[in-house]
C-alpha cells in the first residue's frame, strides 16, 4: 500500500469499497476502517485486519438521513428527532436492522448502529459508491484509536488497501451510542455528544451498565479492556501517590501541580476546555506510547460533559490496573 500522503481520489476510494476492499476513512471522531456494509466477505476483512472478535458489532455509516430505511427496518420518531438535531455528527443510533445488513455486522444482534459522519470527503465517497459503509476505528482491536492518516498507516500498514487522508480528526473521540426502542432511549457508550446535550433535547435517558470482556457487546467500544496503549496506564485522582522508579509519563487536562518527577507530560488543554482535550486525547496517548515509558499516569477528568467520555476511555485503556486514589 502507498504511504497515506500519496494522493487518493474520492472516486478511487469509492471503487475500492465497491470491489470489496478496505479503506481508511476520515471522520470528525476518529479514522474508520471502511468496507461495504452489505458484503459479508468485505466485512469479514475488517475483523481479520483488526484481529477483532466477532462478538463486537460494527457501526454502519451513511451519507444522508434519507438512507436510514436502507439499513434499518424502523426509524422511530424519537430517533428521527435525535438524528435531525445531531446528524451529521458524533452520534450513533442503534435501530432495528434491515434484512440486507449481514448478521456479521451486528454480531447477530437485532439492532444496527447507524450514523452520518460530519466529514464531507467520507460522505461523498459513500454517495459515489452508493453503499453504506461498516467502519470501526482503523486500528488493531483494543488499541489506541487513530486520529490521523499516519496513525492508520503505522498501525495497520498493508492490512488496509488505501487510506483517504482527510487531515486530523476534529473531535478526536468516538461517537456517543444510543439505543432507541420506540419512546425509550438507552445510553450504550459515552462519546462526542455529551449526556447533557442529549437530555436537554429529549429529557432523562437510561444508562446501560459496563460490558464485561467475555460477553457479546451491545455496542462498539463497550468491552472492559479497549482503547489501550502498549504501555501500562493507570488512572490518578491526584499526583501525590508513589508510582515507583523508571520513566513515567503523565496525561493531564491542565498541567497543574508538581510535574517534575514525570519524564514526559502531555497537557491536553491549558485552559481546561474538554472539547480541546477530547480532540487532543488519542494523539497525546500515541506520543506517550512511542517513548518506551514504564508507565503512563492519567489524571481523571471532571465527570461532566465530554469528561465522562474521556474517563470512559481511560478506564478501558487502563489494563485493569488499580486506580490511584492518593493518601
């Protein structure tokens, strides 16, 4: 495969998808590993390339809201309201799937996750190919999500047929996932749309408990261990606890406190802005993971807005290590 900076036209990307190939596609959240969602063989290539377990379902991407009937049997009024307000954008709606969606896409579940990405290039590719696209994050299963074309190239290499370089991802964390059953909405995964934004629109919603790593996932990214760097990562409420000897990196929102004992510090937003922090989150983890550190310490984010989604990613990246709570 050519380097991701090599030119790839939208028409070429569409042709590869139509012929059953895999394309790294830019979105506003993270880069996706796209395949024809209607072709079980193409979808199976996603699982092989990512070494992803078949019990972890995929999200189906479409370019326009009038495509929903192509992939879902039912589009409840409440789901339509959410879609009109948040699409294109980082919201996935789990709806009763159409019979044309292979069971492999949904891991045998009756619902399919659907979203419209807020990236013009990828929506144009889908229109040119005239197919919905199944696209999990374009990285080996459970590892750090890619937010640049370079991340896709270095993590997947020749496992992907081509990469469409759409620049750095604007939001930088995955979509929020909601299951909609008639007039009931359940939060399955925190993501780029905050709980507050959703409840401001439709009122209080249910929240599903965390998924175990040995059960079929109700939505992508729900397994207990996920989004993990190679370097062990632990979560800290403060920085006063002992972390042992050897090079240790720090991932922190604002960079306050005594940081002198850390070999490398990644400050996500000096002003404490959670939107900026989310956009920088995975790129900062990629940088820390390349430094051969003994450990990465991550400070917990405020449990509000996008902070919930960031804390969710930290918890799943933490390799089941104990959380540091301080003295």
